[in-house]
C-alpha cells in the first residue's frame, strides 16, 4: 500500500510541476504578492535568513576567484 501511495504522490507532484511551468510570469507574480499581502495582513514577521546572505557572499567569493583565475 505504501508503494501505491508513494506512486500517487509522485503523480501529484508531477502534475503540480507541469501546472507551475504553464503559469505566466504575471501569474507567478500575482501569487507571490498574494502570499506577501497575507503575511503582512496577518502580522507575520518577514525576516531574511542570515544564512542565505552568507551563502550568497560565499558564491560571490567563488565567482570572483574563478573569474580572476
């Protein structure tokens, strides 16, 4: 039974991926704005993850090192 359910979830996941790929940029933008509006209206605090900033900084260092040889 678990094997059957796992297969069904994979089908659902693939359907959702096809649906997302079919969306236009405008539709993606509207969806993102709706999520942000919901967060603001409900008082959810939006904070950037500091570890994300560290990852970007590390990639920038690697890129600069690669480009300078």
